[in-house]
C-alpha cells in the first residue's frame, strides 16, 4: 500500500532501506515491494492518512485463485502484510498469519470475540481490536500476546425502532454495524475507536492509556491521521478532529441526524486525509469534504438516501467511493466534488475501494470482487465466490442483486436481522482488498481469505 | 368429406368417446379448490397454498398463502385459466416486488395435479401443487362509495421526526359505487399515492394506499366538518386533521 511520509521515515531507518529509493526508482513499482523491510507499516487503508492506494499493481485480467485459507467464521477484517505473511482477523475469534506464497498458516492467536477489525502492523507488532472489548498487541513473528488493553466494552450501534423495525419501542442492534474500529499507529501511539463511545490513544510499547476522548455514540470507524490531528467519525453523527498528543477536540463536524428511525445518520465510513482535506462517507447519504484545519465543509455529494459505509480512496485529485442501497461506484473530483464516473455494482458496497495501479478493486456484498479500470470505471473482471454462484435460497436475483422480497418479508422483531444474515451467506466481501506483488488478498463472509492473481 | 360409421363399431366409438371425455376431464382438473405444494428453491423450499374459485360473475379469482413469508390471502393477479394451463402473478404477495414481477405458470396434469414453475427474481423453481380441499379464497372487501360530504379535496398537515408534511386528499365516487382517490404528500419531496381502498363507515373512514403502505383513518362525522384522525405508515403514526380545501365546496347530493 501507499507509504505515508511517516512510513517512509521508518523505512529509511532500516539499514537495508538506505538503498531503497534508488532501487525503487530503477526497478519500478511492482518490484518495489521487494524493497520493503519487514517493519514497514501496514494498517487499514494502507497508511495513517487512509488513502487506499496500493503500491503494487492489481492484475487487469483474472487468472486464478492462488490459494484459499478457510477460517471458522466470516472474514470482514481486511488483510495486512508483514514479512511475507498476510495478517488478518476472523469473526471466529482468531487473528491469523498466513504465508503469502503458500496460503499455509504461520501462526494463530485466539481472542475472546470476533476480530472484525483490520490489524495494524508496525515495527514487528500487530495491533488489533476484538469484540471482547480489548486491543491486542501481538508479536508479528509468532502471534505471542505482548499486552492487552481493555476498553469499557464493545457493542453494536443500537436504537429504538432502528430502520423502522417493529415494535417501534424496541431497541435493535444494527445488523449492518459489522466492522470494529481498526487501529491507527503513529509515533508510538495506537489510536482506535470503541463501542464504548470513546476514541482511545494507547502507548504502543506498554499498552498504557495516554488519553481517551468521548463521543456521543459507538465509534467503529477507523481514525485517520495528518499533521498532529486524529480524525474519526462516530455514530452520533459527528466527525471529530482531535489533537493526537493531548486528546483535545480541535473541531467537530455535524452530519445528518435521523431522529425518526436513526437510519440516515452515523459515520461508519472511515475518513481519508489528503491535501489538507478530510474526506468521509456517512450513513446520512453524503460524502463530505472538510477542511482538515477548521472542519469547514468544502463540498458534499448527496447519494439519494443511500449510505456511504465504504471509506473513500484518494488519488490523482480524485475521490473513489461506493454506496450501499443504490450500489454505485463513484468517482468525484477531490477539489469540487464534481461527479466524474458512476458505475453500477448491483449490490451494497461496504468494502472500501483499493486503487492498485490502473485498477480499482471493489468488494461487493453479493459475493463478487470487481476489478475496474481506474480511468473509465469499466468492469475489467469479476471474481465470484462459490457461495454466490450457488446462491442458496435465491438470496440474489439472477442478475446478482439482493432479492429483498424474499429476504425481508417483515419489519417485525428479528426478521430483518435474519434477512441481513442471509444476505451474507453468499460470501459477501466486506473486507478491503490488499494487493502485494500483484496478488490480491481479501476476506469473505464465507470464512475464507482468498489470494487471487 | 363425410364418413359413415359401421353399426358394429358404434359401441366401440361410444366407449372411445367416453374415454376421450374422461381423458380430457382428467387432463383438465377443475382449478377451483385449495392447492398446496412446495416451490423447490435450492436451499430454501417455499411452501405455497393457493386458493382458486369463480366469483359471482364466473370470473376466476384466487389468493395465496406463503407460510413464513408473512403472506396470507394475497390476491393473485392476472389469473388465467385455459384447458391445459393456469397462470397467475404474485405481485401483491411481496411488499417490494422486483422486475420481472413474480409469477406462477402451471400445467393442468392428467394426474389431477398442477405442475410448473415459480418465477421470481429472474429465477425459476419447480412447483407441484395438489388439491387438498375446497377453495378458501380471501376476497378483499370492495371499496365503498363515499358520501357527498366527503367527496372533493381535503388538506391537512402531519409531523414526523420533526418534519412537517402537507397532505392533499382528493376523493371521488366512480361507478359502480366505489370511491377512488389520490393522496399527495409534500415534505422534503413530493409523493403522489393512489388510494386503493376506501371504507366509509357511519362515523369512521379508512383510506389505504398499497403503494407505500400508507393509510389515513379517522372520524369524518365531526361537528366542525373536519376529518380527525391520523396517518399510519408501518411503525409510524401522526395526528392528521383534514379540512376542506379552500374553494372546494362539499358536493351537494
């Protein structure tokens, strides 16, 4: 993934890496991955600014499944890389390290809850959040636990009469609150959000709390960082800028609020920061561009009532994002928000676009991973899971849209939650793809981690 | 060209005719009745109970029950019965039907069953229905006419989630004595809804739009001539008082 300035600094600290700039310039981007030392940083969306740009190119043609690594539950976590290993979490409660070349397990570490966050791997340490309410620090070589940090406890976003479910006076947990906050690591501090409504800053070496910042609701977005400020959205409908050293609020941006059914509110999308602008999707059916220094809104793109859960990718003055219900892959101008591309993905997108060379990878909840031409948005190829092809119970229509009449026959009691669970049985891609050395690694709700080339 | 039939063969001809009649009768079981079976959707078989009957005008009508999908007595649309086949749509059975609309196509088989396919979401699943008893078609009560006091245009406002919505209701009687109407709701966007069902009682009126599951109900026989009630949509209810629109006078009988 793209290396932020901070990442480059750590790269150059490694003795081997002194030659890296020259070698990389000579050998090109794909070969450049071989230049990475073992301790390069990997985290959700690639780096601290969450740009979502890979340093490796994705193939423009699909050739084969290189290997498949099965786990015991769905994989919504996105893979990270460390020294030839793919490190990711599974909702079966384990953190896995898998040999990138062979797909064989190198190590596994158990937690006490689903691991629905993406591990950050920095300086030989893996930082990952589990539904057991703890941040884990693991030795990246063998998975050994270095320390655990306990929050006040995880929970999903919940509200009375959520999404119009009935009875209206009942409180429902949001079945689409699938991710946990993925840790961000900057200058020896681990930042992450929690279901206890806090943004935490924890010392990466000791696991000691540095500070915590309280928001008004669940924080399952992943924080982004630039120039001493941590940016994170909360399900209270606000996006916060917090001083990274002291944990004090710099500014807050208020997104939409839906007091009626709480459907059109909350930052589930994680922000990206580029060029002094914070970009974030929101469940209030907008993508926002905010001044990173002041929080002032520069522009917004309305998505016609459709959530923007996926996190935007930023490259070449463009913002790449995707929507849920309207199932659109969109590209807008970063400076103005002007629409440049719009393509139909057929089903909800929660996975975040990965830009890998001239290809953009988009995981779709209908169990397809789409590779699109970066310049035009045209579909280059699709990978479809076996579960999606089997389509048991007609979860998908013949053209791979969600068959909502069969999935959601009622708005009463747990019916909608059951429908949402059925949606995920087609091997939905919540996970955001990682591209390394031309190979795509991505998790699926069918429980597999796939290596595609 | 005519044929004379030899007398000796007449009994055989008669028998043959009888057999032919019997075969035709067997190949075309009376569609009227309750039919039950399972649509073989891979991984999630769907039980279906279909009732078919003739209405007083001898027109075929029917309804369907889909256990587990919350469907009881949804009317069959475009029900077509021929000597050999039976087709109907299931548009009303699903709250948000996809295109193409869900439908069932069945052959009337000689063994007295109905066999064919359920079409939904672009898929087709085998479906076999067997008669299990007499028909129990759920026939929705027809709309009533509305009194002259209610015909015309009404306006009101309700508030939901802190946002006001302006409502304009138009009601008119149409032959053969059933009211129809339209509801226009103006909030952040404008929504026009057809009134599918009207029931005016002695004091209470109910107006139902199937399109968005939107209902207006309330007392119409009020002292000040308003309709006092509420709008209902899924889990939401809000007070709604409808007044005669300015310039829209009550229609005199």
